[in-house]
């Protein structure tokens, strides 16, 4: 439950979501990640710390650089990984249902 | 709270199953899929083209909050009124490629119907990538709701 709360908080923030999408394409250093945002560098570091703490990102030392990877295994392990996708469809289908309940056929 | 929409995404598989039961007659459920002006409302997309027939094609376009346009398109392989639509789906300008979708519409009663959506991707990796992409987009669209959930969990 604790983990789930953390992950929800982690992905509730738009910058953190943007970081996940960015790192999903390729692993990169904190500097490279920060250069993609207008946000102050310490703020980005804080976001990276949160994402790393809940294991959505993993760190790998490569020489003097630390690279951040997306941890897709972790994301899949969390049942809620599919949840936003499900919710997207749930919202669409709810809308469909509401629209069609009020539908008046043109005769 | 009851979850009406169910998603089955088994680990390591290249497919996805979405099911949903509606408090609607089958006829109305199907109509929501074939009438462009209705589809536009619930899918939140612009319908540029929708040929509801075998060998027909379709083309949607959505505009994100930043004003960027995203194209979606495919062809229709099978179209059986109030029963089944088999089609391809592709998110244009992404590396995800085409996916195959089997939509089955089922009558459960006079005012009850069910949709089974079976999606087959090129690989399991692409399916997961798609789910991740769905996560970021879905999160934006359903953000307020999720935030409420997150706040409750604090």
C-alpha cells in the first residue's frame, strides 16, 4: 500500500511524468534530463530522487557519470501501471454511455 | 467503486484485452462507433474519415493541450453490422507501428450490451511501450481524477 501511494504521487506530477517519458526513449544523465526542462536543476534532482526512491528509475554508474534508466519491470510489477490506461478507456466509455443514453434518433 | 472497464494485459504477451459492459441496447453501442459526430464526442478526436465497410479506411486527428496535432489511422478488414469490426490502428509518427484490433459487440439484454476489444501488437515490447505511452497521455487526460485518488491515499 505504501509503495502504491508513492508511485501514485510520483506519477501525479506532470514534470515527473515527462521525465519518465523522456527516459523511456533512452537512459540519460541528470544533466541531460535537466536540460530538457525549464525547471531549476535542483528541482529536477528532487524529481529524480523521488522517481528513484519508488524504483521507477534506476541509476547506473558509468565512469564518472550516473545514468538514469526507466525500470519497466518495476512499472509492470505495479498493478497500477495499466490503471491510467484503463482509466482513459473508462472515461471514454462512460462518456459514450452518457451520450447514447441521451441519444434521440433522427427519424 | 465498481470498475466497468476491464483490461487484461498478461505479462510477456503481445496482446491486450479490453472489456466493458454498457447499460445500452446493442444498437446504440454500435452506433457510437460508426457515427462520426458521436464518435468525435466520446473519443475526443476529430474524425477526418470513417468508411464503415470492408476495405474501408479511417483517419482521426487529435489536438493535445499544447496544440500539437496527432494522427491516427488504419483500414477496416471486416465490418458486420452490430457484431464485429476488425481493423488496423496506427499512431502516426511513432515507431510503434500498426496493431490489429478485433472489436466484438454483444447483446446481453434489451438494454445491456458488451464490447470486447482484442488488440494484437507486433511484439510484447511494443505492447508495453504502448501502455507506457498510454500512461503519459492517459495521465494528462484523466489527471484531475487521478490526483483526487492520490490525495485520498496521502
